[in-house]
C-alpha cells in the first residue's frame, strides 16, 4: 500500500488534507523538520519511506510579505523545493505533487493565464523572489522527469483561503488579513481599512477543494505540464469586502487605502484543462467558504497563526 507524506502539514491546505482523514498519510510540519536543510530532509524521507508526496511546504505571504521579503522568500523556497524533490528522487518516491501559485505567471501575459505561459516573461515585481522560486518547481520537476523519469506533477491553484491560514495583518493574504482586520474593527468600533483601490480581481478557492484536488491529482494526473486548479470565477476585492463584512455583521465605515499596493490588476486563469479532467467538480461557493472561515477564526481567536 502507498504511504503518502504531506509536507507543510500545518498550513492552509495541509490542515484541510488532514481533515480528509485518509489512510496511510503522514504529516510533517516545520516544527518536525527544517526542509531548508538537506540532511534533515533526507533523514525524514529515510525514516518515513513515503511512496507518494504532497509537497505543500513553502515560505509564503501576501503582497506585503512578498514586497518586504523577496530575498528570504526566494532563498528559502528554492532550498525547500530542491531538497524535497531531490530526497524524493533518491528515496524512490513514485509520485509527487507540488504547488505553485498564479503569481508565477508573467506580469505582461495574455489572458486567461494558461499553463504553457509560465516562463514567457518576468513575474509582477511585487512578488519577484517568490514567483521565481516557485517557477523553479516546475523546472526541477520537468528536468527530473526527463532525466530520471520521475512522475512529479505541479498544480497551480488560484487564491486559496480557509481555516488555519496565516492571519498576519501585514504579511498575510487578503482573505485572512481582511477577516482579522474586520474582527478588530468591529470589536473596537473602528473603521475598516482595506488595502488598495478594491478594484483588483481575484479567483478565490476554498482550501478544502484544493485538498480534494491534490489527492485527485496524485491518483489521476500524470502530465509534465502543470494543471491550474480554479473555478474560473473572478470577484473584485470590493465584492470580497462586502461578503466578509456581511458575514461578520460589520456595520462601520470602510476605507480603501490607496497608499497600499493593488498588485496585479487581475489574473484570470484558463480552466480548460481542469474542466477536461474534472468536468463535474463542484467548487465551494465563496459565501459558504467565507462563512466557514470566519466561524473558524472567531472560534479560535486569539489562538491563531499570526
Ligand atoms: P495576490 O493575489 O498575490 O496579490 O494576493 P493577496 O492576497 O495579497 O491579494 C492582494 C489583493 O488584495 C491586492 O489587490 C490588495 O491590494 C488587496 N488587499 C486588500 N486588503 C488587503 C490586506 O489586508 N492584505 C493583503 N495582502 N491584500 C489586501
């Protein structure tokens, strides 16, 4: 029977995979092993002896974190990915899935974003280090497939959100930061400040959906080229704010802070390949996903990752 190792198991998607409660899955977190260290990574692989790997571990942040820490995000992610893929290879892992993000796409790119366009130009300057490090996952997987016939596949989810996120107000992604900020604004009767103009568009996807798709891909997807996981539904940050504030019953004033960055205006994804493979997959609606995420945050605060 296969043994599946999940790295980054305390993160957004890792926690959602744990909830699926699948047999013969093992989980490692950054507290168990420093994946930037090759010997420690190898030790974990030699001890657990996985036949399949879901590689989720990464050093990530929202637009704030990406701008502030471009060197750190590049260095750590390149090291983590190199070690995990190399240890998988030398320990005979049969199948590995790793995750990029839509920020890997070129800033100047034709829409919708298609899997084949990843390397056709530099990424948006706001996530330079992270995006180049993530692109290398696809390069390493493909190079390993060519030389050693490794069945390593790569998924590109759009903006993931859900319970167990990083709720940092400065370094987090928009959904967790917004929920956290709205929580504080409501509690202390303050205005709610939203970064940027509210006009940028994003495709949000609930972590539980990505967890299910990660397992699906491990069983069913074998192409060299990555696969985008997205519903293809874009909403503006302003619409997101409306959904979050309605769910949290926030009645105060909302201020869009134009001194904060908007990032890429939009990054609509091409879901053709995904729909060909999974025509019947039903994504969780944003309203339902936000409800579950807000419930989780409110029940766990202040014991949340910040
Ligand atoms: P991105 O898709 O990589 O840009 O990921 P983000 O989650 O950082 O989303 C950024 C979009 O949400 C940008 O348009 C931001 O201006 C907007 N936004 C609004 N409020 C916030 C916030 O509190 N944190 C973050 N990270 N973005 C915010």
